[in-house]
């Protein structure tokens, strides 16, 4: 998909700056209004997170616009409190421990499978690929109850235990594997389309030179597939980072392993509206995705476009 | 050193390596679940275990296959490439889909068969019906507004200079990067309410509302309008998605057709509805169906903002509440099946149109 950022350059109009500024003013005004409406909620959150608690409780955040330059308007106390006394630095680390493997594992597993589906010969290749892609339809809600039961009491088929009681609930591997399973259909589909599109002459000459499938995969396919791997990686990273439901079910209420979305949701449940904590906590959770967003916008757009039906 | 000794030596080394790796995996698996261990180290160990583990898995399997008798080698190899993926899909999607469907015909503890009771209960219980009604409203209203605003914005921004266009689009798109939980906090603050006499309003909406001389409103408690206020959050999140994809489609409309229409004296309005819109119609369908699927499964926003109270329950949220809070497997599974079945036709349209759109490229 073409990145949104590619606009057609227009011929420069040789008109005065003022006339250009007022040119098409209804369009500009409409765009500006929508942009302002879209920005205000986030702006309010950001400004509030930097205000002293007493100010937050007594006046609206917009009143700071009257005394922007007064030093007493701003403070980092909320961040300090949330990160170091409310355990959000732990939640942040836990989220990394969940997110990085839950991104790397599905990509690796999917890339090997995609290569096999595209370039290896085996029985039932077509059928299996269709089944894998067809699994895109299954919402992850379908998986919650059985997987949780599997984690807590093992798997039984007609009363015969086939999977032992693994006691995985509340551990990182529990959630990595869950995210891997839920992310695979999309990943296999995207990667197989891309890897299948690589020129076949490449593989033939490598085979003639005596390369094994494993060597072809690691030395040729992976380097050539960097764009699609990056797109999916960013999509999956943000998906897992922003996930609340899967963490809620599989990590559970154990505070030691909880991720940042759980920590925030718990804070909402606490008595009273502690906006000094909520706003800074929310912003802590948004920093990484927003950085990824602004730094890698092109890949991000592509990944999202391809991956938005997931879940 | 004789070749045989060397062979045995290499074998011994490989066995040693394998044992070492196994021990390391077991140790780190124990370490990351140790409650007393330093969190930073635990996190590092977890990341290393997950990332290195998956690489070693494939390397190790390939290593083993290389040592199989030549007859089997190339017949087995494809299966070590697809095997892990198929196993994961089997355990995490195929088995659960079957199992959930079975559980939806069983009672709350999944012991006895109850036939269609779970479904008849859902379709007769007032609270569940409210969640179904709300979900229907969500899937109509949110995609409608997200696509309409996204399309309008994409069309308008297309007429701006490139820099201004990109900056404006970034801002509309930015909410896509944040979690629904984060977005809920953003809007919890917008909708914040204080009863009159309990200090000045700190939510921007009540700030504006009281500034206009009205009494403050507890937005999230106003049935049935609170549903709309929750929907606004998702519209805010999804408009950027619609806008970015529609914008790309608009830019792909051939300049010559638009130029020709303009020479024939068509207005901007006519060009949009008679030329641009028909050209991008399949993209509009893809975007709309994609958003419908997202909306249909919305959970976080409702769960965090109102917990499904005050008449705001939706299907995906009821599913989790029934299963997780009320411990009723039967109802939870039945709600999941309802989610699943309703997604299928939308997904079919989505995939069909997506392929039509891809073939145009």
C-alpha cells in the first residue's frame, strides 16, 4: 500500500504570501478545526500530567494558558510518584518483557512457515495455507476460555489428559505464546505473499550452489524481506504493547507481572479520580508507541493497514 | 587424532552444548518466575529466553534433521519449517474455537449439556439484549462517522500544500498509536464531572458547557447518550486509520480523469461524487468493514470507562464479564460464539473487496 505521506508536488504559485495564506481559506479553516478538536483531548492530558496535584483538583488545565511561564505552574512530581512509588517503572519493564518476545517469536515462526508455504514442496501445502489464512476469522475472544483452562488444568481429550497442567497463568511465556498464536494467521499471510513474490531464479541458483533451505532462508530470504518484517514487527509490537484483554486474562491480578495497561486500568478503579496519577501514567504508557509512530511512520502505516483486521 | 575420535569428540561437544542450553533455559524459566529476583534482571532474562529460545528451536530442529538418514531428510524438513506454526495455531485457535463452541452448549461449570439454553437466556435477558442493542449501535455509528470524517478530511487535506497536509494528517492519525486504555484515560478526563458546588469543573467538556451558562453534566451517567460519548472515543481513534487509507486511494485516482471533468465544467462537489468516490468505492468498503470488525470486538473502552454499567454494556465486554467476573463459562462461551458468527459475513465482504482493490494496483 502506498504510504500516505507521498503527496504530489504542486506547481508553486507566484503570488504574495498574504494572498496565498488566504487562498482556499474555507478548506484551511475546516482542516484546522478538525485538527484542533483531535488535538485537545491529548493536549489536556499532557498539560495536566505536568501540573501540581492541588492545581489539577481545583482548576481546569486550560487555565494554565494564562500563566504558562510561571515556574510554579509545572512539576514532574506526578511522574516521579507514578514511576517510583506506584510501581509503574516495573509495569513498564514488564510490558517490555511481554512485548519484545511476543513480537520476535511470532515473526520467526511465521517467517519459517511462510518460506515453506512459498518455496518448499510437501503434501497438503495449499490446503494448509488456506486453513491458516482462514483462521483470521476467529476472534481472540473465542480462545480465552479454553486457553485459560488449558493453562490452569491441562488439556483433556475425551477424559484422557493430553497436555499436562502447566500452571502457566501469570507467567510471561503464557502471554508470549498466546500472542504468538493470535498473531500467526496474519503474519503467515503477509509474509507468504511477500516471500512468494521473490524471484524464483534466486532460489534455483542458490540450490545449485548447494545451499540448504536453512541457509537460503537465513542468508537470502530474511535480508530480502526486511520491509515486510519491519511492517509486521511494528504492528505486532504496538498491538501487544497496547493490549489489555489478553494481559488481563492470562497475567491475571498478580501485581508483580502486570503490564502497563493493567496498571492504568487498576488506577481507574481506585476510589476517587486521581487525575494527577492517571494522566502521568497514561502518558508513560503512550511514550513508546508515540515515539515508534513518529520515527517509523511509513512502516507503521503499512503495518496497520495490513493488520487492522486482526484479533 | 583419528577421524573416529574426532567424530566422537564433536558429538560429545554437541551433547554438552545441548545440555548447557537446556539447563540455561530451565534456569531462566525458573528465574523469571522467582518473586524475589530483581525486576530488571528478570525482564532481561525473559527477553533473552523468548528471543534466543525461538531461534535455538529452529536451529536445533534443523540440526537434528541434518543427521537423519538421507531418505527422510528432505521429506521431514518442510515440516520443521511449518510445524511450529501449525502446532501454535492448532493449540491457540483451532482447538479453542471448537472447544468454545462446545462449551457454549454446556452449563456454567462446563459439566452438563444444556442445549441452546445459554443462547435463549442471552436473547431473552434484558441486560444481554441491551448489550446486543448497544453493539449494533456501535457498529453502525462508529464506522459511519470515522469513515465520513476520515474521507472529508482526506479530501480537504489533499487540497493543502504537502507540508501542511502531512502535519495535519499526522495529528489525526496519532491516536491510532495509543492503547484503548490510554485513550480511555484521555477521554475520562474530557468527560470529568463535578456536582455543582464541589469546586470548578476540570473536564474540558464541562468547562465549556458551564462556561456557556449551563449546569454541569455527568456525561457518562446520561443514559442512553453515554453510549454515544463512549463511541466518540473510538471514532477519535479510528478516523485516522480511515483517513490514511482513503487518502492514499484518493491520490491514486488518475489526474487526467479529474482534469477532464474540470474542463467539462464540473464543480469540486460533482467531481468528488461522480469521479473520485466511484473510483475509491472498493477501498471505502474495505475500510468500513475493517472498522466494523474492530468495533464489534471493542472491549477496553467500555470496561475501563463504565465497566459496562449505566446501560453501556457491549457484547465483547459482556463476554469477559460473564466468564471472568461471574465465572459463567456457558454464557461467556455463548457470547464468544455470537461474536465469531457475526464476524464471518463481514470478513467475507472485507476479503473480497480487498482482493478487488489489490488487483487494481
